[in-house]
C-alpha cells in the first residue's frame, strides 16, 4: 500500500467499512448512541456552552425513547453530534438548547 506523508500533526486516517457490525462500533458511539437513525437522516454538530458533552449525550439518549436518532458526544470539542430525520432534528435541537444552560 503506498504511503502519503502527513503535512499536519492533526491528520486523522480512518480505515473502516461503511457497514460496521455492532462488534466494531467505536466505544464512545456504543455508550452514547440511541437507536439507529432513519434513512435520509441529516447530521448536526452542536457545540455546547455550559453542559458537558458526554453528560448531555447520556441525557438525550435516555430522553429520545421512540425517536430514531443517534447522539454521540465529542468531549474534545464539547459538542454532541446528532443524526436524525429532519422532523426529529428540530425537536432534538430545541431540547439541547433548553438543557445547555448556565447553572446558578
């Protein structure tokens, strides 16, 4: 396999099949993902101001019972990645806005 020199310290190389089996899921995805997102779902990366990404992903996963969506925490950027159908995405983004508030 030919190699290409990396020009950046922050280069990420992903080698995976698009149809990963449950055994090959990334650990953070298997901890914070709810049911699989529907066909035609879109992605949103939502940066958080006050809430911790992993905690909010856990709350969302428990709250989205019955909604076909996937929520994954990205602690490095303190963001959550949401995959859902457009009609569900609006509800999920509204819920995130209500939960990502400053604690007094």
